[in-house]
């Protein structure tokens, strides 16, 4: 056997510096901080956040670490709170491959450990690019979902490596942290099956928290099992099957952060092109009450994740509604927009809207499946009571790497989510800090803007 993968990743982590990063990766990182802090602020009314924060405030950290939204706790609990907020609305960024991911989930650990380590903005940027690189390359290498495991399993590893980077651990200790994070944090896909619970928005927060825990133990000398990927009962043997990791970014190779996507609508990513198509069809259809049927032709991953469970046609939780291809498509047709308001209980339980959702049929399409994950093609056919048919297909929705949002659109999303809570002046201060992240003296200064 050649060099174990964990050792390779650890050595890569230790080599990568801010100075290695091209301008486009640095700029994209700033956009992801803006987007992620926006989605975090937007989730501050969530019951799950209130529950978790009550728990976090019972814990005293030494040193105490700032949490997004205010208050201090241990670095592990700060990571969990940050991650819950960033992810809870399912509005943060996405990467699709053999395994789907929301790589900005890693920022939960980067913000918390960054404060613990007194990291500069440049160090936060390098750790972020690193975490995206590791998680996305693992997603390219092997699927967890098809074996019944959840994508956050990779997140414990990427978050731990980012934490090790900020703590300035050497390659040996980083390798041990990867072993600790990988062996103890295998998550089940049941998180995203059937009627979805609050945990759907917390699962990566927990993985990141545990990844930080692994890094802290390794920093103090704790050793971890190895080889964690190739071992007799390691990740490849039990979870994924054998795989090879592609060349990592740097030395002229692009970084994965520039291949990921920012969400335009607050819904599971495989529904984004269906929402886009529905919104484009709506003006042609006219009277929505005259719709007789809605047919969605889509790819296998969309069916399996958001288009097959009976609960998706009558969602009882916000988490189920934003992971429902039938609901997201129908509400886009009905309301002409998909915002946070479309996932409020009074909207997703509305009888008239549910009647429209009941008219949706989801169809697997082999041709569309062949085009995934390069694209996420959804084709919507709306048939009216008088027999007219309206058809629209979208493959690259707004925000996809092939159809990226502009900086102005990212700022607009930020202001929409942040200004109602913090006001225009403070929102502008947070925005300015993110755009000048490479000039930030201490990570603490950024997090404390959101107290």
C-alpha cells in the first residue's frame, strides 16, 4: 500500500497557505462568508436554535468562544450553534457529485476554532478553501448515500482538518485527528428520509463539533486509529468501497470552492431547477386554479432524495417542505416566488395549496439522470383543464457554477436576511468585514459583529 490517504490529506493541509491561493478562490471565499452569515441570521427564529442555545449556554468554555447570534460557550458548542444556524434554512451553498454536500457547513468550525486560535482573516480563508477542497474531493471519490450513510460523515473529516490547520498542528497530529474524526462520526441517512425533523438542519453541526473535538484531542497528543480510510475495517471497507482521490487544488490546479453553488432559493438544491422552471412557466399559465396536472421529469437523485416519500406531498414540518420536489414546484407556481414565507406552517398546510401539490407527479427520466451531476435538469409540464400544455426545462438554475450569482445578487440575498434583524448600518458593517476578510486581524472581531 502506498501513502495512506489520511497522511496525504494531512501533509496537504500543512503545505497550503493563503499565498498559494489564486484571487478567484479568495474572492469566492469572501462570497461564501457573506452567504453563510446571511443564512445563519435568517435562521435565528428557529425553534431548534433556541433549544440548542439553551444547552450551549449551560457550558462554560476556557477560553469562552463567541457564538453567532450572541453568547459564549465552549469551542465545541460554539461550533454546533454556528453550524445549526448556517444550515438550518437549507439556504447555504451546495456541491453535487457522487455524494452531495453543503461545504459552507465547515465554516461553523472555522469561525469557532478561528477565534480560539486568534486566527487572522487570511488564515480563515486558507482554512475555508482547504475544507471545501477536502470535502468536495471526497464527494467526487465515493458515494455515502447509496450505502445508507449521510454526507455529514465526510464533514467530520473536513471540519477536523480545517480545525487542525487553524491550530497549526503538524502533519502527524493532523493525521491522528483525521483518524479520530473518521472512526467515531458515521452518520445514518435516516436523517433525510420520510418526515424530516429538526435534526436535518443539525446533523452537520454535530459532525463539525465532533471534528473540532478530534482536533483538540490530537493537539494534546491523543492518537487515532489508522489507516482510517484503507484499513481492514476502515471507511473504504465498511462505508464506500475502494476509491482514489483526485489531485488536490494548487500548483496551477483550480480549487473546488469555485466549482460549488450558491442557492438562489431556500430549498433543497435538487429542486432549484424545478423552481426556476415553474417560475418561468407561471406567466404563461395564467389562472393557476385551472391547472389539471403537473408532471415533473427529473433525475434519479432528485426522486430518491426529495421526490418519492408520501410525506413530500403533504409536508407537516418545514424540514419536509423544503425537501419536497412536489411542494417546492407547486408553491412556486402558486405564489410566483419561493422565499422563507413559503416554508411557514400556515403556508405548507394550506388546503388549497395542498390540492395543487396533489396534482404533481414525479417521473424518473433516464436521459436527465445521465446529465446529473454536471447539471440538475428538471422538466416541468403543466396541463390545464382545457388541454393546453406548458413545458419548461432548466438544467443550470441561478446560482449554479454554470450560472453563478453576481456579487450584487449575493449582497441582495444577504441584506434581505440580515437587515430585518440587525438594521442597515450593522448589516453593512458585517458585509464590509466579509469583503475585507483578508485584512481581518482576529476571527473574534467578525463573529462578535453578529452578537
